[in-house]
C-alpha cells in the first residue's frame, strides 16, 4: 500500500485524506495503514462517546454564573465607593 512520493507533498496529503475517508467508512486496511505509517488512530463516533476525561479549564454553568455575579457585585461596590470619595 505504501507508495513513493516523487512529485510533491500535495500528493501525499491527498492520499492521506483518501485514507481517512476510507477509514471513516470502516475500511480496516486503511485504518491499519494510518496507524503504521502516520501513527494515527481513527476513533468512531460510538468510541468517542464512551471516552471520559477531565478538563481542568471547564467550569459548570452554575458555578460560572455565581462567579460572574460575585465579580459584578464587587465591581459595583467599588464604583459606589469611588463615587462617594469624589463627592466629598
């Protein structure tokens, strides 16, 4: 299956895209070649849905809204303090 790329990198890119297309349709040989040649594993939709991972940058919507309310109240109180200092 491996071919020599004599003309350009574009041919290899096109070949790799075709491999991905075939592998996504379930072609076992295309999946194996992607794994051997490029070190790439293609995940099917049902396999991706079963993955569980933790994202340290994720905050839930409820927590995010509480943080936004807290920062809004802090900035609001700071602005009222500044106004009172200016009036005196």
